[in-house]
C-alpha cells in the first residue's frame, strides 16, 4: 500500500513537472525565434480570437511571468493528480475552459494570457473539495496548498491593472464547479485500523457474564426472605 502511494505521488509530480517544462519550451521558443506569442492570448469578445480560450494558458508575457506561475502549477497540479486520480483531467479541463470563457465574455479589452487562471482554479478546487469530503488526505493537501498559496483567495479581486484578475476569478469559479460535481467520484483513502480497534469488550474474568443476567424483582427478594 505504501509503495503504491509513493508511486502515485511520484507520478503526479512527474506529470506536473513535464507539463510546466512544456510551458518553458514554448516561452523559450518565442524568445529565441521572436514568435508573437501574445497572438495566442484571449482578446475578449473578438470572435477571431476564440482560440485563445484554449491557448492562452500555454503562453506568458515574460520569463518572470512564467516563473511566478511555475511552482504553484507544480505543487497544485501534483496535489490534484495525487489526491484525485479519477477526476483530475476533468477538473483541469473545467478550470482551463472556465477561465478562458469567462475572460472572453467579461474580461477587459486587452490580451489576457498565462496559466495563473488554471492555478487559481486548482487551488479553489482543492479548497472546496476538502470541505465537502473532509477526509485526511483532502485536508492535508489543502493545508499545504493554503500555507503556500493562501493569497490566491484575495487575488481573484482587482488589485493590479497589469494582472488579469478576471482569469483568476473565473478559474476559481471553475474550480468550485468541478469540486461540487466531482467530490464523490474519487474514493476516500482507507483508514488505517489498529489491532485493538473493532474488538468487542471482554468480560471481566471474575464477574464473567453475570452482569448480563436479569436482576431479581422485589417480590422474588420478599419470597426468598420469607423462606
């Protein structure tokens, strides 16, 4: 059992690292070959840029922008893959599309790009699903996520005009929707039971099962005393 858990965790981390590595390759290719990566971003209410809903999380405005998203994507992606193996892809697709569609419909008139909407969606999924499931693994994962990225609770609101809070907000909405939809679909971890649990209480060796016998009624006492 422990070996299986270790394997699942390593696999989740490996997949997350590889996914983020792809983002770094894309960013490096854009810089080295002077590619217009911003053309892959979301431009709200422009029909010709609808494809940005799918491509915007793959590109970033700068290496600094990508660096700021890297660790959160690895940590939150690993938590998702490890804790929720049955729904992880559905959750990822939900927060990805929710962030992009929300920005396209209601975002400011600017190019929105970057994977921060996805990372916010993963955080709010982990937060919401832990409240609904309340098992040890879910609570442990959200405690780690909240300790590292609790500030995401506030970054869904407008603070910096250069940051797409819309992507954060609609990614968070997608995370909550995914949690409500899928919180029962992943099995809860089997709780470890110790040798002393589940055993019936033993009778006292001196009293035995005498305590289970009916007490004599008052009439029985009276008759006994009259004999």
